[in-house]
């Protein structure tokens, strides 16, 4: 019943001057379920806290943090052996008042559950860097 988040899980149609020129649909089939255990809140938000310190410490304006919760589905170009529930955080800084430089955004993904011997980064593809050293 969770929403699918991430770059995958989309149906995209392409329209040209003469009408629809193509469509792209990626479907991942679930073969089995893994029984998971919820991680503690401090473990889940640790990668977010680390990103705030690394990228946003000392900035004039407070960044905006947006959050989503759901199953992470990778793009069709990445192999994915596991779809797992995650918290996806978007940390955003607006463009400066004078318009001298663009805003900045960093995406952090944190696994919401752990399952047996599975690594916390399993199923996260390129987003796995968010989980490194998160304990």
C-alpha cells in the first residue's frame, strides 16, 4: 500500500508534432517478500543529519527539507534485486537573493527497515551512497 518513489515506477509517453511518438514503461515483478524490522529513528535520520552538516553548514539561509516515504524503485537502467521501504529526503537551498548562483539540492535516501543479513544499501542502486557510514 506504499507509494513507489524514486526515478523508476513511471510510465512516460512522448508526443511529437504528429501526435504520440512513443512510450516507455518499466515493470518490476515482486518474486518474494523479505520480512523486515523497522530501524530506530536516530538511525534513519543520521544520513540526513550528516548531509546537512557536510553541505549546508554555515550557509546564510536555512535549507528546506522535504521528505517522502515509500518503496524506492530505481530507473530501468539499474538492476534492482530488492525494493525496500525508504525515507527520501530532498535538502534544498533557494537561489541567492541577488540571483548570482542557482539553488542547490541534495537527495538522501535512508532505508526504513533492515532484514536479516541484508546490507542497508541493498536495492538502493546509486542512492546507496546516502547510507554509507550510517550505522
